[in-house]
């Protein structure tokens, strides 16, 4: 059943066994898992089925440094389906090492191991519509496939791990009918405000819900789950005083701290001596999933070099510089205005285009017109019109030269922080302020990994990787924190001094309030978070089923 | 002395399989009731019109059981049931056991877990309505067992294996997203046949109705993906809503007309690309799950695992040159 909160009478109370706040990847996965077990679930969602500017504006907030973090109403969507309505679909699990305490990464280690999460990854992969849970080339493919780099020595970087791509699945559109068929009640246009405790101060008694239409009601449930994303969950917790007066779950001032994104950038030039030795595009698995290999820094090398987790992909040359002489890249540059902000940012950069450059790009488009036409036909057929979308722009360069696209773990850092500002939104709720920071260790992770790659290229004799070591810090922060990955703000741990929730994702401070989403991840891994968000939501679902 | 079992509709997919199983048994001797020429080789056959009560009465004289798998137009199915009723009712308690094939179609648009006690749907279409009518007619007989199978698949099953294989080979179906989320309620042909044999032999199941669907039947999407992989029709395509609309609204009617035309001209219609009518697409999205616990318990059925069933079906498909 899908209800509109505006039709719930003001002053009334909705009851449920479990109330989930937020219908995104986490909330929808959790609700599906609970309704399947016959549990009475109420799923509250601020938005409706369509994007709505007024509703989205409730997400606006401030950032300490605009160069370092995107605006808070970008890369997240306040509507049914949450940010899965705009995600890119890249899936891969966390690595076993991500759960372990590592000497080189401060505050690392999860209270659970890979074994606790592994049973849920297969189902999570299915919900993400990413096919089999098979993340190495050997497991995923039944026929031999092209190597990433033929002749590459794999002792430092492996090349057989995969990223798999979701459709990308909009969880709202995809699972709407399943939610309607089940016993779950979805309430759209419902904005959660205050979280009120009972007299024991160990239980949430009820939460207050308001609509932009001006109505207000309360929800009572045996258990509550905040699944509103890594930023909004902080806002919900801090907006109410809780038992300590410092915010719900915030007696020890941990809520909103340890905020991580990922460190990502495009750098340098990989030149290969043998043009046909390299394949950096997608392969399709038997069940129809786009898969792509990557360079992954091996765990023991991470320990030896004292780095965090790190992966990299071969990428097309930076498109802003017309020297690539590639029509489609120039066209992408010229098409700046029609590419969504979230994707355009890293494609185009922030620089102003000069007239001469514009002409040079135009020249590329015209001279390279046949190749551009082939590309656009493929794009139209396999992306624009396809139900399963070709994941990204892949350009096979004329010369065997690529840039390197890297994605690295960020160290948990209590000074990197999300808090409330004094500004308020239309509903009177305090807005968020984000002060994202990175550490010396983060710079070291990228620097040492890139140096190791350059060495591995030389040792393998397949070519070279040239980059300016002095530019690494600048390149990894050129566009600031990687957008859309909001991690660690209500982290999981055994010690309330440096964590917000326990191994069951329940707040240390309260007996019936849980958090689902990347907020609970103590470390950020090299992996994009969605698949693990879904797996963790399913794990939480199993935990909550034990009470019924 | 073996029990003679009359199988009506013996030339059909299920009928043939039942005949084979009876022939292989130690206790039964199949007798094929067929309208036209028998396609069953040396099996004893009686040419009879299953809608003719007196002919049926004669055919029933020396048999210990009768299995009704007559397919055909709704009118033929209803007339057949009417004739069976007329032939069997006068025999009273001495009537042979009748195993009657109904269908899950009688539940119509029901959703959720459906047990045998669930009433038939309302506003049913031609086939489903006819099946529901046959049930009502035959329900009063003293010695009848009704079977309501889900979707019967297996080597050369025309509807749920061969048609699906053709559609998969043409990449016209695959992973359908939300449109393929419905439960397939698949049941393997061997399990259906076993249900028939048990229904004939067990005295205590007279008057019972059984849903037949494998436990934990996959969603249609999962079935399509698994079957395509076993057929080697990979990579499996993802079919979006727009494509499916084209299938049902434009391609569907055109192919149906072709099929009818080809049928009139006596071409083998199985060589034509099968249409996907809107009703089929509705079924693939329908959240209906047959509970087959009764059949499992009372008929001691063990469901063939999907991998096994699909594997045998795919092997048979590949073995046939196409």
C-alpha cells in the first residue's frame, strides 16, 4: 500500500511493528526483507514518485569549503527510491581486509567480519540487479575473456577483480509493485522531525512527522530504523535532544564525525608498447551484466606500503584538453550543458572554457565525425534506449595511451564532520553543515599506490605510467570529496566512545533505534557503497525478524 | 492383472507422458482415448469423442480409472466434462477413479499464497472460466481427484518450455525487471505424472483437490535467466517496459494473425515466432504463489529441483535439430 502523508489526519497516530525512515537503497531493501517475514512495516519517505524542487530544497545545507564538497542538495535525492534514482550502478563488495583493524589506518576495523556480511551479498546483488555474486573474472565468466593488460605482472596489483553494473536500478520504480503487493505501508511526503523518547530514556516512544502541506502526525513503533542516508541520518539524530541533551545517540559527541567519502581522480598517462595488449572496456557476463576489470592494490602490499585500500581503472584522456584529438571526448565537453551535474562535474571540471579551446574541440568533433557517429549510435541503442544501460563512456584511443582513474579509501577521521547549522529549512528543521577533511594518510595512500603502479608497469615491461608526483594531492582533491558516498557518520563499534551503533546497528544509547546505510560503516573501502548498504540492510532485517 | 486406465486427451503433452508412465508401471495398462488417429504407437487406443456420453460410458466399462487431460476450446472442455459426468454419475460408488485436470487459471487474478480452499476467481477469461465450470460439474461425483497444476515444464512442453526457449533464443524475453517478478509456479512434467499415478492409486484421496507447483518455485525472471543459461542463449537480455509494450500491443496481434493463417494453411505453427499476448505478460508479473503442501503430503510428491528440470529440458531442446 502506498499512502500520501497529506491524507493522514493531523494529530493522529500511525502504529507499526517496525518504522523505517527513508525509502532508498537501504530502506526499501529492509522493508522488502521485513514484509516477506510477515512483519508489519511502515516505510516513511519524504518525497513522492517524482522529483520535486520544493521537497529537494529541504536537503540544502552549507559546506565549510565549497571546493572540497558538493552542495548538500546534490548527489542525493529526496524522493521515493532515494539516490538510486540517479546512481551510476557500480557494484562491488567490500574486501575482507576492510573489516580488519589495520595498523596504518587509524580507527580501522569493524565489530563484524566479512563472514557476518557474506551471506547477504548474494541477495543484495540480486536486489541491485547486478547478476551473480561473482566478482573475479574466473568466477564470473564461462568463456575466456581479454586480459586488462597482457603481460602485466600481478604481484602488486591484481587485474582479475570486477566491478559489476546495476541497470542502474531505481529501487523505487523497480520495487514499487512488490511493496504494494506486500503488507508494507509506504507513506510518501512524510518528513520526520523530532525523535521523542519515553520516560526510561532508553526507548524511542514516537517520532513526529510533518508534511509540506502543513499536516502533522506521530508514528509509534516497537522499533525504528533510520535509513535516510549518511548525511540526513545525522541530521535526524542531532535535531532532537535525546537522553543526553546533545542529540539522539550523541552523548559522546560521535554522531556526524568520522565522515568519509572516497578519494578519486584522474591522473597521468599510461603508455603501452603493444596497442593490442590492453582492453579497458566492458565484458558482459552470461546473465547479461556489464562487468569491468580493475587494477586492485593487493592487501599485503597495502600493509607493506602503509596505505588504505586502492583501485584504479584505465580511463580516456582528460577531456578538457583538446589535444586528445578524439571527437567524442570533445563532443562530451561541448555538451556540458545537457549532462547532469552529478556526472558532468568530473567530466568537465570547473574551469571556464576559452574561445580557442572551444574551436579546437569543435575541430576534433568535425574531423573525427565517423567515429563520433559510431559512438553515438552505440550510446543511443545501448544506453539511452536500453533497459540495462551501458555504464559509461568508453573510448578506445588511437594511440595506446590512457589516463588513470583511481578510487581510494579515506581514513576515518573524527575531525571530518557533519553537524547542524543555525539555518533552518521550510519545516523549521536545522540544516546540515559539512566540514569534510582528508588526512596525510589519505594523500600517502594515493601517492604510494600510484608509485607502486608506475613501478609495476616498469617491472612488467608493458609500458610506462607517467605522472607528476607533486600534483597528486591537487589531483585527488581537484573536485573535492567524491560525490554521493556519505560514509561513517554513525559508525558501528563496540566502544561508545568512538562509535554510535553496535554490531547489530542499534544505537548504543537506545534499545529500539537502529541505523541502516553507509552511515554505520566504520571504514570506507575502495568499493562504492551501495551493494554493501543493501547487504547490511538485509542483515539488519534478519536481526529485526528475531523479535517477531 | 493390471488395472486399465483410460486416458482422455492422450495425444496431448500431458496425456502422452501419463500414457508412457502407465505403460512403464507394473500395475497399470494404459488405454488411450483419442478423437483422431493415435500418435502413441502400440498402446491400446479407443477412438472416441470425449464429448459423447454414451461412447464414454462404453469405453469406461472395463477400466479401473480414467484420467481427463482433454485440452481444446473452452466449449470442448466443458462438453467433455458434461459427458464424463453423465457417464460416471449413474455408476455411483462403483465408478472408477476420475483424475481431472483443472488449472491454476481458475484462481484468476488472485495474489499471495493460494491454497486449494481459495475460491475460483471472478470474471475469468475463456480458458479459465471453462476449467472452473468443469470443476463445478465434476465436483459432485463420488470418486474424483482434481489437479490444479501451475505451469507445466519439461522436455518438449509446448507452452512453458518450447515457447519460452524460442522467445529466449530470439532475445525477446530475458530479465523482464518488475514485469517478470511474478512467481512462475512451475511444475516439472514428471512430477505432474507422478501426481496422476498417486491420485489413481490412493483410495484415501477421493474428493480431494491438489495444487501442483514445485516448492519455492522461481520468479519468471529467475526461470528465464536460468533456462537461457542452460540453453546457451547468452548473454541474457534485459527487456524494458517499452519493448514489452511493443510486444503485446503491436507484435503480439500480428504474430497471432500469422499463426492463425498458417494454421489454416496447415503449416507447422510451432516454427513461427510465438506471440506474447497481454494475458501472458500479466501472468509473468502476477504475485500468485500456489501452495502445494497438500499434494506433497497426501500424494507423497518430491518436487524435481529446478536445475534438474531445466537441465533435462535444455538437453532435449538441444538434441532436436532446429
